[in-house]
C-alpha cells in the first residue's frame, strides 16, 4: 500500500541553524513527490516538487529536497532557518490520482 | 480576492444543525478538492471535482454532501454531524486533476461540532 511517513512530529531548531526534515514513502512506481508548508491559520503552500531528472530540487524560500530512490526518501533541507520558517511541513506522494500525505512535522524555531 | 477563499473561517454547530461551507477559487482552475485535516493525522481527501464532475468520493459518510455548481465554486453541506467530525476543512484547486498538479489551498474552515 502507498504511504508516507514523516518520523518527526516536531523539530526544534535554533534560528540560523541548518534544517533537515525527513520523509519516507512507499510506492511501487517512480513517485511524484511534494513538500508543502502550512503556516498558522493558513492553508498549505507548495514548497517544491520532484517528478523526474535531477534528484536535487530547489524550491521557494531557500528550501531544497533530495530524492533518494534507494532509501525511498525525499528529505527537505534548508541551510539556515529564519523565525518565519516556523510552520508545519507536509510531505506527499502522488499516486492513483490522489496525493498521499504524511502526518506533518511541526518546526519550532528557537531565538 | 485572489487564490482560494473559504467561508466561514470558523463554525460551531450542534449535531442536529445543517450548515454549509463555501469555497471559491479565483485561479481559473478546473479541479477542486475537499480535505479534512485532524491534528497529528495525514490530510484526508474527501471529494474531488474535475470540470464540475465528481471524480472521487473517498468513502465519506453521507452526512457530508458536496456540491460544485461551476468550476469556481465548491460547497460542503453538513447535517447531523458527530463530534469526531470536528476538524479543519480545507478546500484546494488545481489546473487539472493529475498526479503532477500543484494544488492551491484555502485557509480552511475550523469546524467544531458540539
């Protein structure tokens, strides 16, 4: 069955530190992969997506993600976080004309 | 208005009430979605409309009834809800209904069933 796992319910990072949010998926074919962000009181916004080609994809707000087929992972990274990055982050995989979503990781920024 | 709007933003209703959630997209998209978001759980896709036709219904209880009068508007009619239906209901739209389609989300309606 298709599934997406975000192992960390929440992560706390100091402002200016680097960030990596983990995402593992289970999907039979080559997946379409997405990262969305949800700021408090708002809907979800697409950060980046992977369909094919270069396994390192760049997104908005300075985020990037790397697709590793051998590890079934699509981890999200940012070299230096800002207080405005505090939000919830969702990984999703496209399958059977639906997006299969992870449960999200809440990012907390320490000043 | 731009993007995807949802009204109301907050709704409290009793189990015997009837209410409706409204979603409007100003992006010229052809597909619209209703999701349920509960704390610490993945988003649950409820319904999908593509060119005003319902294409997905993920075993949603009949107390939730969607309506899509045109490609820009989507409603979710609610009746005789249960307390476990309390959640954030998100509307989204995309240019088309495909695996690669970027979905644009509204801010959601926070529903509390008492």
